[in-house]
């Protein structure tokens, strides 16, 4: 079945997405017109998922749609922003209506949950790639940045780490896991939970924040470099899921937790005087203190005896 580009946009990307009063003019003109609320700054992020690079080529379309928005929502979370509007640039090899239906379902799941309006985009023919730009609001001067971590701050992460890395190993058959564990970690890889609500709560508490997309060491490294400080992580404190603890040796689990990407948990720092407030605000959330910000630059990992942990691999980098 072949449908025109305009019919495609109309059918899949116009009607089902949340309607917002602050969208003056949505899809259909040369550009969208939106009204930002008084006193708010705009947080703007963009992320591209390329087939075969950011997801295996046989990933199902619903998971691709979900993840394309999840990774951007995670960036909003890391800034403490409230997501509002998105644009979608989609390049696909052909018009496959079944694929588009599933893709839209995945996208809609998160768009609906966070009330994100789809205000425009671009549709082109080529190798499969999806780019979403997400725009959110953050009260003036309250965004969570990477450059304000201070010596003595405690370092925290949300959720558990390394699940997506094990999920990828499981999907690629590099690791043979029990059915229950593989279901769990593959779901963590394909449907990560963006920590949007936690990010917003952290605005008045955290001194810095980042989302873990390239692995804890790499991403915490961005905080320490931007802030001109260093960090020590205590390996025993790394939060690991049941799947990691039961299916692979501990050292391998640590390796994944430190270096595997795609978890989309938050890593943030909190000064001593705001720790009580943190416990109060995040009483119902899963988060763990994993170490401290220090004067000495670089990120170190120590075991329970204070011995350094030797790493084989430092995190995902494009073009290397
Ligand atoms: P133009 O030629 O002016 O760039 P297009 O033909 O690319 O316009 O798009 C027509 C309208 O449809 C625009 O409002 C554009 O934002 C919207 N649009 C195109 N592709 C998408 C998409 N994948 N998702 C959402 N909106 C889209
Ligand atoms: Mg266009």
C-alpha cells in the first residue's frame, strides 16, 4: 500500500498526539508557533537514533518509537525540565504502514504519559534514522547543569546500572541468560524509564546532574571535568538488579554498571546540607549514594578494601 507523504503525516503524526493550549500553530505550516510560559526558560535537546548503531536493525518498531522519545525525555530529566513539545524527523527506506503504526504506538505511549505535543517534523526516504527534538520548560536559573559539583558533595544514581548493557549482550547472544533475566534486561534496554519526575524534584537539591547514556564513568566524568573536580566511586555501593547479581560474576556486573551505556538513569551530586531534603523529596524513589566528589581530578573506583578496580573498557564513544 502506498500513501503520499502528506497523507502519511496526517495519518500517523497529526491526530493522536496530546493537544496543548500553548501550541498556537502545529503541524501543517512552514514552522510551528508555540507560546512559552512567563518566567520559564526553554530547555532544548535533540537525539538521533540510527538503525544498526543505536539499536539492532531487527528491533521492533514500537520499541524504536518508545526509545526515540525516552532518550530525549531523559535529557530533560537531567536538566530538571518539564517536557512540552517535540519535532520528529524520520527517514525510512519505504512506507511500511504496519511499521509506522507500531512506531507511533511506542512514541505515543511516552508522549501521552508526559503530555508532549508533536508540533512538526520532516519525513524523508533513506536508511532508517529517527531524530527527535524535545523542548521543555525550566524556571529561570534553576536548570540542573554539569558544572556546579563541589568537593564534598555526595554522588547518587537512580535505579540500577548495567541492565541495558546486559540486555544488549543478551539480544546479541553474547550472553546466555535465564528467560526471566533476559526478558528483564532486554526490556530495560528497549524501554528505559526516563526519570523526569525525579529530575524536576532535584532542581532545588542537586548541585549537578547528568543522565547516564554512555556509561557511569564516562558520564560522571563529564560532571567532574565541567566542574573542575574529581570523584571516587565505591564499587560495593553500585546498585545492581537481581538479573546482574544472579546471572554474571560480580566483577563483570561492576564492569557493566560502570561502562555500559543506555541505562538512562540519572547521576547527580548533592551537598551535605541538602541530604536531608533529598531523603524527604525522594522518599518513594529508588536512588543510591555511590561515592563522593573530591579535589583530585579523574574518576576512581575502589573496592571494599580501598583497592583500585582495573577497568577493561571506559564507555561508548562514537567515531573511535
Ligand atoms: P516543508 O516543505 O515546509 O518543510 P513538509 O512538507 O516537510 O514542509 O512538512 C509539512 C508539515 O508537516 C510541516 O508542518 C512539518 O512540520 C510537518 N511534518 C513533516 N513530517 C513530520 C513528521 N514526521 N512528524 C510531524 N510533523 C511532520
Ligand atoms: Mg520539510
